[in-house]
C-alpha cells in the first residue's frame, strides 16, 4: 500500500512478530520509553479465519500491561462487543501502531495520535499479522486503523456501514474508535454508541 516501507523479510509466525516489534525503532514512537504491544487472540489465531479488530495504538495502561485494549477504551469495547454477541476471546485484537505515542506532563503521559507517516511505517507489522492470522473480517476502529488498512485517510462517517473487499479476499469494516465515544456525553454519546452498535451488529452478522 502507499507509503508502506519494506524493511526486511516479514516474520512468519506471531511469536516471531512479537519478538521483532520489540526491537523496532523505525519511527520516532519506537524510541520513546515504552514497550511494543503485540496483538492478542485465541491460541489458534494463525489461519483462524475469524475477526481481527484493529485499534490505533496502545494507551498508557496497555503500555504498562503489555496487552491491547485493557484500559478504559478496551473496557468500553468489551461492553459493546458483548452487546453484539461477539466473544472477544474469539477475536484477534491488535493495533495499527505497536508503541504508545505520548508527551510527558509531569507524572502523566498524555496520548498523542500517531502521524500518517508513523502509521504507514508500522503497517509493516500489521500486514505481517494479517498474513499469519488470515482473518475473514477486519474491523478497523478509528481513523488511524482505517488509514493503516487502506493506505489513505478516510472519513469514518462515509466509510462505515459497508464492507470493502481487501486484496486477500477478506472484508474490511470501518467504525469509530471507542475512545471517541468516551470523549462524548449526552445525546452525542447516545447517537455515536448506537452507530457503533449497528456497525458491530453488521460484523456479527457476517461472522455467522
Ligand atoms: N486504544 C487503542 O487504540 N488501542 C489500545 O490497545 C488501547 C486503546
């Protein structure tokens, strides 16, 4: 895809990818005080033809815990997945960018969105995961995940609600990021939560 870098031969197993991302400093995010967070899925996640869920990047808690989507956004994601009847344990959950990008403010680390170039660089690893996992469906949550999957910036509003067939025959669905819901309240939150639920319901339907 556009902008993607070709570094070396791609690792062919999930443990090999996990090991390789820990040494990655191909973009400035990999040079901060953080750790790479590998995707996580069922034991038999290789060739599993199920659902891959792609977020943006690990947050503070994911960086500390070493697992994707275990902080506030992950907890909200879990609630909505459950509502849609999607068992998170059966999905492969990962991120477009494998390291946490932040700025330090006193003791706090404040999330910063990855730039297009950082997303395009880290796509190397997401593609490696996709080649191994071979998901039937990919759910990209938010603009960074959508950019990683499509190689260009898209509007979530316009892209959601219908699948795009990817070059390997899998289906890409695009939705909002749960962190976006967390930043809203009142009617706006209700409206976006309903849209998010509708997207997850469509994905659940395709998984049946
Ligand atoms: N937000 C993401 O995009 N990914 C995580 O793993 C956690 C929060």
